[in-house]
C-alpha cells in the first residue's frame, strides 16, 4: 500500500470514528485490531496508540529522528507541515 492509499484509508477511519462513537472507542481501545479490519495491518513489534484532540487539549506528535540529512525538498516539505507518518518512520510529502 502506497502513502496515498494509506492516507485515504486513515481518512476513512477518522471519518467513521467521528460518525460512530462505538467504533471510535474500539479504535482507541484496540487500534491494531481496527486498523487490520480496515486493511492496514500493523507490523509485529509496532504498538499503536490513538489519542483524541479536544477543545482544550491538542497533541503534538514528535516524529522519530531520521537517519542522515534531509534533502532540500524534504526540508521544504517539513517547513510547510507536509509530513505523513508511516509505521516505521516519517515520510515528507
């Protein structure tokens, strides 16, 4: 599954969680199971945690530090906020 397909699948999961409280609670409580059901299996050794922003709480995700230097294109994308997180590392798009 490529990055665009992952983004689309995650968008559908988020939309479904917004529309269905029971689904959202399952996603929060058992994210790996829900992601697998939606076609996004979590690799062995990876733990997924789902958190929800509220009107008074905003989560900032600090990505894993990448190995080596970023290209100018990657730095430009990061400056624009275009970061997509994958299971193993983050990819700048």
